[in-house]
C-alpha cells in the first residue's frame, strides 16, 4: 500500500517497507536494491517536507517583518520630498557593455539626515517634519554604485555656507527647516553636486539608541581619547559601548578644539561600528534580533514613499547581499576650513569638491574620489 506524505508536497512514493526493522532476512540483491531506492526516495521526501516547511516559516517571518516596518516608519509627504522635475539634474547614464548604447545608470544616491533634540545645533533650529521634531545635526550623502559592490557615505559639515535655492545663502542644515519637507534640502544638495538624489531617509538619535540596545551594545573604533560632558571616558581604539555611552560619544563636540570636525569623525566611527555589527551572519540569521532592531528603529525614521515600501527595501538589501563592513567607505567632503558670515561662525564651502564628487559619481569613479579624501 502506498501513502502520501502528510505535508502538502508533491506525492512521495513511501513504502510501508521503510518502517520495517533493519534486520530484514531477505538478502536477495534485487530486493536490497529496491529497498535502497525506497529509502532514498523516503529521505528525499522528508527533505522536501523540511525545506518547504522552512520556506513557509521564513515567509511568515518576512511578512511579520514587513508589517512591523511599514506600520512603524514615518512617510514624508511625497509632494514635499523632491523639488520640481524641471529644477533637477539629469539622470546619470552608463554605456551598455553589450550594445555600447547610453542607458540609465542604476546607481542609488540617498540623502541621509540625522536629527537630535538632545544634542542639537541650536535652540531655534527644530525641523517640524523630522521624527520627534529634532534638529538636523548630521547630513550624509550615501552613494551606492550600479554594480552594488560597495557603499560610500560622504559627510557634509552642517555649518557649510552655501546658496539655498530661493532663500539666499545660509548654513546647509538650514535648508532642512525651510518648507514642509526635505525638498529644499534636496534641491540644495543637487545644485551643489549636480546628480539627482533618489531617496531621502532621516532618523533621530533615539532610534540609534534603541538600535544599539537591541544589538546588545556596539564596538566603536574611537579616533581619539576624550571625556564627554556626561562624564563618559573614551579611549582611542576599539571600545564596546552601551546605548547611553554611544549617544554621548556621537553628541560630544565641546571636548574638541576643532568642534564639529571631531564630532563628524566620531559619528562616522559609530556608523561604521553599527554596520559592522549588523552586517554579520550572526545578526542577519537571527530573526528575533532582526525583528527587534526593525521594530525599535523604524518609528524613529522618516523616509520617502518608495523607501516606505518593505518590498522595495528588501530588493535593495538583496542587491547589497555581498557587501560587508570592509566595503563601506566613510569620509568627509573637503571644505576650506572655518570662517564667518556676518556674526555667524561657518564652514567655508569648497564648491570644486562638490562638483568633483558629482562628476566622480557620473564617471563611475567615486571610489577613487572617496579614497583620495
């Protein structure tokens, strides 16, 4: 008598003989051969049951993760995310290797904004559309090449004095408080770099604090030794930090003679530590930990409408599956040092550096630009 596997998979021919005792007395070669085939088929059937069961469990987990992300993340009003089409740079292109024709480049450029109501840049600089109405303290341009073999994070000093479309000249982080969304900031950056921004993502420091807690702390390679205003002591080199220490580390600036320059370096070191921790098999293969990280981080994010779709984020993440911590390069866009504009202390913009960064993105040589800066 034949019977099918109880799991709903294609019919598997499992014989009752599979459940006989091993000491079957029939020793004829032909019989043993048939028995061997039946055992092999039974093992295969069992493997299929386990495989399909695992896929089903993974699907349920992914659906849960998708729901946790989409329900928690804040979505920036699409109308106020990007400037008008006529005002934006041309899309980047690349020569097709097979046809030689010019086609749209699939590189991704993302404006990352970090806000912090606790360590902010000024009493009157809150940005209403940011999570928890924080102050824009960190501005980074994330560049992902079309071949998805690296990630580049370029910091722009928040006090850089630049022209802001429609608003004259001001510190670059002021562009974030103008308008009902990031469209003015996007226009400012695009005009300086000459490359269109594909996405906008913001996160407040409480989100990072929650993320570090979910990770059980983070190991950060501190550039220098210092003591923060909160009384935490940091040593040069690697140091494991809990969430409170990590926030004190990235907020501190008054302990340094060069102020924001050292703080930006510390922020980059912190980001590198977080990414090195997240992009490990121990983390990525731990569903409970991933779910906790997403659930604790997403409520403190605000993203454009496309980045709010979990399926799209999953596609981008999958395309970066071979990227590891060593493939992530962080640096600060060159500037001409500190100066003044009226009564304000500013960072003097190096407009050539902005243009060179954009040209490197278009030429596919941004890795070289990052390495040289």
